[in-house]
């Protein structure tokens, strides 16, 4: 089967969504399929909408997958007759993010038309499926295919996790994500500033996605660095990142919205309790008070309370760490997930041919 995948930019972009896309391409190729990546250039939203005036679907595929991130560019092409099914891979909707009211309405209107233009869906979570089906209704073929969370293999053993919790004096907090407002680093830095007991915060993620925001975060961190040790590492290669995960106590990514949250499970492989927010799908991974904590988006005061409690109670930290590791071990393997996607694609291509 000849499969196309439409993305913006390069598969090498460092984000959870692009990690999913990369692993999906590799997994389908391992199963013997031919996969071609079709890249559209990154531009602003208005320029992407102008793609509808000229971009057309290629004709030489058996099925075409479109990363939903590309939705503003593809509505016109999808609405024209095409000789194969078009499947949208939905990580999360842009209209689920926090935007001014008018802009949010525009995104919702455009995304609704895009979602109505495709023939089926691959969802990364139950939450994402629910958001889409509330927008356009139920009825189109779909599969829920959880993202790959095995990038670092087995992580740490239970004995290593217990030893780490006992040995640590200063609470070692890790933020992992591109430095963009949606990931909520500003909430974390504000919370650290509210903590009386010294903490260590390592910030790992690209400084170039939103340079102005990254500078603001570095300036905010500098204001509280006399009490707390805060370091910005930029993006790290997997080996270096695994070392940071192994030497941390807690993963905090208080994102405004996550369609799934691969990062939380990657941290749990190393026994890191996770702190996320009640917005989006983090609650599918994080059990509040069990494998970590869920806070309201932007609630720096509640986050500070949790950080101080874990800093002072190493027994609680150890209990949460063990539960986090167990949650990681319960996650379906990526091999199982990609096989489910593959079977779904085969079924949709066959059904389209018969119809």
C-alpha cells in the first residue's frame, strides 16, 4: 500500500506531535508499506489559508494521512473528488487552546470545515476524540491510537527510583517542552518564586520556537535565582535528556492544553510524578494525588503548595514515584498501537475501493 503523510515543515521538529508522526512513518515502513512525507512550508495562519487556492491532493496514493495541524491549508483540496480516503491524524485542535474570543471562533469555524472534509480519523486520546465529535458529530470511521512513550526504553528500575527519592535533599523539578506560552512555563516559574524552600529547576526545550517568550522566561527566572537554582538547557539529545530525567524528582508541565501529553509518560518511565492541568487529556495519564497532581491552568499558588509539600515529605514523593512507574508500565506498547493504525488504514482503503 502506498501511503502519504502531509505535515508542515520537517519530521525532525522536536514536539510530541512530530515524534508521533516520525514513529508512525517508521512503524508503517517496518510493516512493509511505502510511506511518502509531503511537506508544506511553515507560514502564518492567513498564508496557510491561501494554500486552498492552489494546493491539490496528489493522485498516486492508496490512502492519505493529514496531520490535523495542517488543517487551514487542506480544506479546498479535500472537498474536491479524490481517488482514495483522506484520514486526519488529530493530536489536538487549535481551537482547544486559549485564544481571544474572536480568534478562537475563527479557528473553530475553520477547523470544523476541515474535519467535515475528511473521511476518517486517527485520534491520540479519548479526550481528542470527544472534542472532535462534539464539534462535528459521531459517525466517521476512527481509531484511538495512543502515542509512543517508549523513547527511553525501561527508564529506571523501582530500586533506583526508591534510592533517588531517599538521597535527594533539594527537590529537583524538571520542565520539558518547547518554550511557548501554551506549555505554561510562566506558571511554573511564578510558583517556584512563591516557594520558601530552595528548589532546583531544569528547563529543557527549544528556545527558538518563540524567542521573545523564551527571553521573558529567562528574565523571570533570573529575578528569583538568588534563592532557587534555575538552568535553561535548550533542546537536548535523547541520551542527555535521559540523564536529566534520571536525576530529577518531579516533572512539571502545567500546559494550557494537551491533546495527550507524551511527556508525562516519558517522565513516568523514570518514576517521575507529573504535574499537569485539568485542561485537555492530562487527566487520562495523571491520577490526581496518585501518579502526580492536576491543577487548574495558571494556578501558580496551588502549584507552589504542591512543590513545597513534596519538598518536605520525601515519603510521599517516593510513593508517588512508584505509582508513576506502575502507570508507565500499564501503557500499551507503540508496536501494538502502530499495528492498530495499520489495520485501520487497510480497512479504510478497502472500504473506499468497494464503495
